[in-house]
C-alpha cells in the first residue's frame, strides 16, 4: 500500500498552512445543495470559485461575489480546497478523470454521498495524483447550510481537517470523526437509518389514526413531542448494547412483543398494512426463540447486528 493509502490518506507534501489555505475554496456541482454550500462560503468571506457540468446555475452566486470557472481544470486550480458535491461516485470519476492531475497539492472534501468502499477507492485514486482527501457526511437540508444545526462529519487526515476547519465550519457544525476515510460515510448512513425508521413509524401512525378521522397534521403535533421525549431513552439503550448484557427486570422482549402484537392487530382491524409492526416483531421473535425473552427489548439489536445467529 503506497504512501497515499486511503486508510491513512497522508496529506500531500504541498499542503498549505491554515493561514493560506482558508482564503479560497472551489465548489464542484451546483445542484440545490451545491449552491447552498457555495452561498455559505461567499457569505463567510471566502474567495469562491464554482463549476457545474450544465451552465446556467451560477448567476445568483456570481452576483453575490463568486467566480464561475469556464472549465473544470480552471475551477480546480483556483483553490487549495476543492469541495465536490456531485451525484455519486460514477459522476465524480467521470467529471474529475480528465483533470485529476490538477488536484495535485490540493485537498478534496467529498460532500457527495459515498459508501465507505467508495470513499476508500476515490481517496486512493486522488492520492495517486498527490491530492489530500477528506470524506464528509452532510446531515442537513440545503436551507440548514450555514447554521449550527447543520452537522458535518469529516474523516481522513486530521491535519487536513484542521488546515481547513475554519472554512468547512462555515457550512455548519463540523467534526472530525476519524482517520479512516470511510468513517464519515458510516456516520451518514447510520444516521439516515434512524431518520427513515422514524419517518416510516410516523407514516404508519398517521395511516392508523386517520382511520379514526384524525388528519396527519393533527397527529404530527402529537407525534413530535412524543418522539422527542422517547429519544431520552437512547443513552439507556446504548448502555445495554455497548455492555452486551441485556439483563433487566423491566420491559422485557416478551412484554414489548405484546405491544407489537397489539399494533399489528389494530392495524389489520383498521384496514391498513400490518407489515411494519410485523417486521419489528420478527426481530424480537428471533431473540425470544433463542431463549432471551426475559432480556431487555434492546436485545433485538442482536438480530440486526448478527443476523446469522437469528
């Protein structure tokens, strides 16, 4: 494995000091999110160069003070920090391949959704051309960019992150989460898992309560505070998971399975799909069949983490 191994992703020898590297930034990709990123950099006083494969999306940014590059090579060479916000790994390779040599001595901050394997592959590729690489997970909608509520997780060489911290922090709360470039992608995917599970729980509840004539808007006003209150139990559940000891004298798997039985039964009676509670019940059933019915309901985690043992 060469000196630019994606696991260690050494910074290029020509990496800039924090004082010089924070003055300019290039944004590649001007979709809704890319425009939001560039807007935050311009608002933060950075010399900002933008590029998009399809022209016509930079007018407002240019009016605000950004520079639209005539071509991708010019955009890359304008800045020490190159923020990439394209569709996926294939679009990144397609766009950068003709100009990848221009990345030498620069830092690529990859704000494109990648798998951990994607991040390691692209980090190795740009590393072969003497570029530094930071993987990034962007947990925000475009309207949140520039606000503390926007959470960004970066992985890769910590010195690269520190060099560009002030610029990257213009986008939101920015945190370095590890040297392995794929770690940020794991953060993103794990947090999205929780988000989608929450939304589908809300969808199921909205469908169920609507059979009683209650509109989704009214249900949302109740569900929001309830869900926020329940998040207080996450630390409690995490303690069981981290210790690997699910012994409890309250709220056992068997007890909680009966609640899912009830939800599935009422759902069927009301004419909506019982699939969601039935799926959750199956995770519990695997552990109950293995003799763990008296354990904490948190033990259902084992059915996900170790499916071969289910």
